[in-house]
C-alpha cells in the first residue's frame, strides 16, 4: 500500500498577473462564483484527502496556518486566492487541523514578494535581439480560452475570456493531460533560447523551473507520514506535468487524476 496524491492544477483566481499569458478572472467573491466554488469543493471532498498542500512558500507555513486557524474560528475572511477559496474550505470540511505550504517560489507567493535571481538573463529580450522569437512560449501552447488580448504598460499580457466558463469547467480544462503536456513542451522549446556559450533559456528552465518543481516534490515527501495518506495538492496548472512525473518516477505514490472527481454540473 502506498500513499495517494492528487494534483489539482489551478489558474490563479486572485489575478496576480505573473504568468506569461494571464487569463483575467472575474470576481470569485460574487455569489454565482461562490456557489460554483462550493460545488467544486463538494466534489473534491469525495477524494477524502487526509492532507491538503497549497501553493504558498513553505517558509510561510506559520503565517498561512494562523490565517487558517482564524478561519476555523470564523474570524478570517477568505481572500480570492485558490488556496483560501478551495484549500481552506475543503480542509475545514475535512476537519483538518492545518494546511501544508508546499511551494518554493517567491514570485508566486503572496506572502513573499521577492523577485527572481537578478543574475538570470531576460530570455524574451535575448530572443528578440537574436531572431529567436519562435522559441518563446506562444498563446496556443496553453489552455487559454478564446478572448480579447491586451498588454498593460508593465508588460503583463491579459486575456479577457469571450465566454463565461464555470469554475468546474475551468478546472476540467486546466487538468487535461494533453494540455499539461503541451505547456511542458513550451518550456523545453524555450530552453533552446541562446547562442554559442550563452544559454539563457536553459539557465532559466534548468536553474529555476526544474528546481522549483523538484522542491515541491521534496516538500510533498516531507509531509507524507503514512501509506494511508491521501494528499490533495492545489497548485498552478503549469507545474502539474513535472510534479506528476517526479511523483510517478519515485515509485512511492499512487497518483489519482482530479478528472475522476470533478464533473461539470449546472449551478443556479
């Protein structure tokens, strides 16, 4: 008997704008969105998780869990972040005493707003200056719904979805295996940016992206205490491919797909 892990690949419900292409999420605190989130949590509950891992830096475990304890005591208002809206809700329903911070990446952590290593070369700039734009990630590489695209002054690219998509349908889209494989290939293509003895693409993918995923894997092994553990990980969809590969290759876990548990249903 091995412990079981289920990875729920997520979009960022709070609109942090830190992805290459950012899908603009409407307000998840609106009544209809809240109903959809409650429905998703109800479906995820059937997985019967014994632990819930969330995308927050493990160095901020005490701060995150202070918020969670206040939530248990009804003195904390959930933020728009998916680890609050889904992770905290589900953990409370499962009567968990804590949640687990399993990420290691300051740039996506709302509690740790530091930048990446300043020594890393700007891949986009290098590609543009050396006719290698074709190696950069493209919108079609990712599971992005059709919509209006615009770029803000700070360089962030946003997509305003053309059609309304329910929360559950969004999670079904984000967790399709072929979609996760496609964006993994985009990272492999980006690693080819470089010339001669310059490897800015490989340096970013090899020195940041792979280590981050590997550290999430290690953090999951550290919270695994029993073969009876059933761990739900709520994390950015782009991390799913590598994280699942590491877990599978370890031979130490049973991996379950969230698509087994989440089903599209109409919410009134």
